[in-house]
C-alpha cells in the first residue's frame, strides 16, 4: 500500500497579536500542536468555528505559512522551505482553493489564459497542446467553451470558483487544500460545486483537505473529519462516526446544530457561551467554559488527544475508553 501523501506532526503556529490599540503584542497560538495523516485520494474534512485555526492549518500543510515547530512530509519527503526551487517544484503537486475566487484570479487575464498559466509555469504541456488541455479542464469543471475569453468580473461567483478549480487541477495535483471553497457562493450553487469537486477528486485520485465551518457541506464530501477547537484537534474519526455518534461535547453540539431531515429538533445540544477567543485561552480544557458536562479536572488539566477506538481519537476527560457516546 502507498504511504501517506501528507503527514504532519505537532504543528505549531503563533501570531503576535496586539490587544486593543495600545496593548502590547501577545502571542496567539493559532495552531497548537496538530498532527494529521492524509492518504492518497482521501478527503479529510476540517471543521470548527471561526478563529479555531483552520485556515492557518491549511496554509501550513502546503508550506505557505511556515510551521514554527513540527514537521510536514509531502509524499514521503520533508516539506522544503517556502519559496525555494524545491518548494516551487512541489507546488504543482499541491494546490490551494480558497473562499474568494475574485481575489485568486487576475482580473486582467481571460479565464483560459489563467488556466493555461500553471501549464506554462511548470512546463507541463507543450505550447501546441495547451489550448486543448485548457478546453478539457474547462469542460471538466462545467464551464462553456465560449467562456474561455471572458474576464473574471464577467462571470458569476460560482463560475469563477469553477475557473479557480480548473486552474488548480491543471498541474495534476496530488493534494488539494480547499478552504471554505463554497462559503461565498449562493446556497443553491454550493452543492453543485461540492459535488463537482468530489467527482473530480475521485476521478483523478486527488487527496483533499476540505475546510469548512459548515458541517452540512463537509458531511457531503469528507471520508474522515477532524474537529478543531482553539488550535487543537478535539476529535477525529470517519465521517460516518463523527456524524452518527459524536463523542466530544463540542462535536456533539456542532453535529446537533445541523438539521437532518426526519430527525426531531428536541434533544439538540445548543452551543452556549462565547465563541472561542484564541487570545484568551481558558485553563485546562479550552472548551470547559462552554461545556455542559465540565467537572473540576476540565478546569485545571488539558485533556490529551487519545485513541478511543480503532477509528477514533478524542480529547476529553469525560469520554470513556470505549466507542460508546457518554450520556448527556
Ligand atoms: N496573519 C495573521 N496575523 C495575526 N493573527 C492571525 C493571522 N492569521 C490568523 N490569525 C489569528 O489566528 C487565529 C486563527 O485564525 P484562522 O486560522 O484564520 O482560523 P479559522 O480559519 O478557523 O477562522 C485567529 O485568532 C486569527 O485572528
Ligand atoms: Mg478560515
């Protein structure tokens, strides 16, 4: 069996953030010791509220945001330093798609020119075959041939994101990091773009990290899900396990906030309290001020992420060493 396409160990990223206009800069741990393994062709969903460090983690996995501590291996090789020729060579194999397609595209270039760009930069397709490859890519993402000569502002948001995805696929990546790729799109378009991404990823056997605050979207696409809270993973398991029997109280609250047709609203856990503020990390388990089950140990001691069953890790003092959900 092939090894992981990406392996990250104990990643840490701290930003110096000023609190208020006259405050002194203080360190904010956006990513606080995260380890991940992604197999070829697999989709890992990363969920968590805004500010939990998802985007920082996504950039770190591609080496765009350098890790201050920890290690990343891409396809068995240590991630080269940002901007080096070795890193640039790897960039063809790992691509980022983020929320805002208009910012990702160059407004002065036509759609076809932008999709052709990586083919030229990485010297992937000889000039005489480039137009054919661009046409193939446009068709793969559902853009019409007559849209080739359009400029980004002449397309809808959904079409622009399709163009960004076509460009990301041009270099035949092995890993795609998608950071809230449909969050800026109309709800009616979101499912279309997610389904398209899933089909393309399966056809081309691309591993994907799919970051979203929206669990409905992640459920649709992820094989496995990691739940983040204040820079750490608090639970990780297959998508089915996370959505059907979440264990961590935070995961349970997130999952129960997703409407499921046919499931009654009663019995839902509502997330209480303030959303997480990374500049002011609570003692012990960072989730304890919002946790309906918190006890003394939760206030004083951070729970380590540990294996609960063959397919699940969780960081919670109250979760027993078994696959059974704790009673609420
Ligand atoms: N470039 C930056 N400079 C300073 N702080 C940052 C920067 N990027 C992110 N942060 C902080 O790191 C934390 C995590 O942010 P982010 O990774 O964007 O989370 P998410 O994508 O889950 O919303 C937040 O507190 C955010 O304010
Ligand atoms: Mg983000």
